[in-house]
């Protein structure tokens, strides 16, 4: 008899940990996500500026589809870069704002 369970159906401690009902924890999580999103926007602007500094070689045809694809790729790379610790901008911003709005927070 082969009994197996779907690992996606079993709640893990990490998924249960993220589902807190404490309003302060929810606000801190929202603040952290907002700081990550800000860092992603900042990184995306850096990517745009870096692309403008590289001269166009003319090897590939420049059209609307290519430009749109490049912008979407840059935004996705910026989001991935900002995940976790990122470049540190979002983390520093989070720590500063957390202390201003939640001065008694221990974490």
C-alpha cells in the first residue's frame, strides 16, 4: 500500500509563521514590502540610466516591442534584486522607518 501526501497540502512552520494576527506584525510586514518595492523602483531607474549610457550599436533593430521587452525585463530583474537583503537600501529604509513609527519594537 503506497500512501503519499501532497507536500503542497501540508502547512509548514514558515507558512504558518507568516499568518500572524497581530496588527503590529502586519504593519511591519507591509512596511518591509513597501521598502522592497521602493528599492525595486530605485534599481529599475538605475538600470534605465545605465542602458542610456551605452551607445546603440545598430546591430539590432530598435522597435516598440524590443523597447517594451527590455523595460519589462529590467523591472523583473530589479524586483529580483530587491528580494531578500537586496542592495541594502530597502533594509536601511525599513530599519529607519520602523524605529520612527514603532519605537518599542524589538525585532
